[in-house]
C-alpha cells in the first residue's frame, strides 16, 4: 500500500529556496557576525505555506513561548532540511520573504512528507 502525504500535492503551490549554513560565522567588524549560506540539493522545495497556530508551535517547540510570526510549511520529503535551514521565497505580492526553520517533522517516520515550523525573519 502506497503512503500519501497528509497535504494534497495540489496544495504545494509555493516554491521556496532551501539553504544551509556554510562555514563558520564571520565577524562583521561591528560586534556582530554574518553567516554564509549554500543551497541544499535539491535547492528548491514545493510546499504549502500557512500561518501557524499556537498549537502548531507547541507541538514543535515544547516549553517555549513564541511571540513572532510563525509559519507551517509542508511538502514532499526533503532529507536535507534541518533546524539550521533558511527558507526564502517571493510571495504573491512580489515581496521577498525569509524564514528560519525551528522544527522539522517527518510524519509517521515514512519519508513521504516534511513539515516545518518556521519563524519569519523581518528585515
């Protein structure tokens, strides 16, 4: 019996770029650090993006209270996505958006779907 993802494939209308840190953070001269990123393989990921409820985030980050814009992304299984992954995309209004992955789930452990809990980076 073939397993199906819990999110219908037709709902994976967004395509995001997935990147991981490459190398150590580099001092920027102002007391902060910059981090270089490299695209994962594959570098794009089709997914559904929805606003996260408080319950969604409780499942991902137990014992932590979140007060930032949070999102849930679900799409086909991607083995390279971790909690160090950065997600970027252009929304329907043409705005560039970026989010940091805070939780990764492989529902039922069957490598059919990846579900992410993310916090959007406001720049």
